[in-house]
C-alpha cells in the first residue's frame, strides 16, 4: 500500500524533530524521526497492525517502541494515511 502523510502529520514530525534536537541533540532527533518513518514503511506492508482508537471510528495507532509517541493513521482503499503523531502522555486525541 501507499503511505501518505497529511500536512498535520508532516508538521508534527518537523516540530518533534526540532524540539528533540534542542532538548536531546541531533543524534536523538534523527533517530526519533527515522523511527516515525519506519512505522510508516511497516504500515505499507501491514496496514491493520495498529490498534483501533476507540474514540475515532476507522482510526488506528502504533506506539513507537523507544520513544513516547504514537503514529495515528487511517487505512483507506489503496493507501495508509498518517494523520498525526502524538506524545503518548497527552490527552487522547
């Protein structure tokens, strides 16, 4: 499947990388961004691998293993659309 990132998701990734760069350095920021992108690549092959979000019909999420973020997405006919990347300690989306 094709994976597409919404403008919001792209902005989330840029903001997360910039903040991580400031707080933790370039190496951590790069690894975090690569971890988010790796989830996108994994979803291309396994689009239903994420857990369903109860509050949002048709929306799924995959938590990152090393970082406190989750990739929020929706599976459409021929694509996986990454909607948002959220810190896991924030209120539910």
